[in-house]
C-alpha cells in the first residue's frame, strides 16, 4: 500500500525549490539529503523517482530541492505531486499510543456503550492536531473527531475498533 508523506504545494524562488506540505511525523528522515522519493504527478499514474538534494524549514513550511529540478518551470510542473512510501517500508511504532494513518482508516468507531458511530475514512492533519474523519453509520455524513486521548480513549488495531467518549454535541448534525 502506498502512503503519502508529502505534497508539492508550489514552487519557491527561481532555482527549483518546492514548498512541500508534510504528511509524515518524520520529515527529517523522509526528506533527508540523499533520500530517493517516489513521486506521482497529479491526475496521473506515472511515478518518477527524485533524489533530495536539500530540505530546510522556512516560515513553518518545508522547502525541498530535488536533483534535476533546477528552475521555476520544472518546479511548477510538479505542483500537486505526491511523495509516496510503501507501507512495508515503515517499521512498527515504538509508542503504543502512536498509529500510522493507514492503520486507523477503515476502523469501526463506537461510543463507550457500544453504540455504532461509523467508520474512519481518513485522518486529517491540521495545525490544531489530528482529526478522525468518520462516515456516520446512521446517515453517511462526515463527523470530525479530534484524535486526543480525552475523546478517543481506546484504539484496538486487533479488534479493528476505536472507542470514543465525545463531549456533548460533538456528534450532533449541524
């Protein structure tokens, strides 16, 4: 299974640097100089490999220079491209309370009393933290649940189950 670790937001400057939206907890490893990134262009199945020449943080974003991307035109051509890794390349987390997004997607979500809430469709990463996007069992609408211990006390990969204890109103339709 391919997992997205970053997406090219836009070019930066005239020398081919890319502004990358990071979607990994390990950007220093995934975007380290010398690392080869598997890249899929937007709206395409074509996959190309690029080697990272440099990566640096700038104004809260990651700027990446790839070998062979030497000017703004080449960088603009990569706008929207996804950086991918194979899930088999990921080692197990050392923290029992840490999960990869792909491990959570597809898990059933219930309340502490066993009432079905829905199924996790995606893990969203925001400046405020992670959110579980859950397709409601009752009506198919999207419910966003903050992925914090106070609201999500139990995650069982073995049982393919997430138990939530939401504050009043969180699961109510708007």
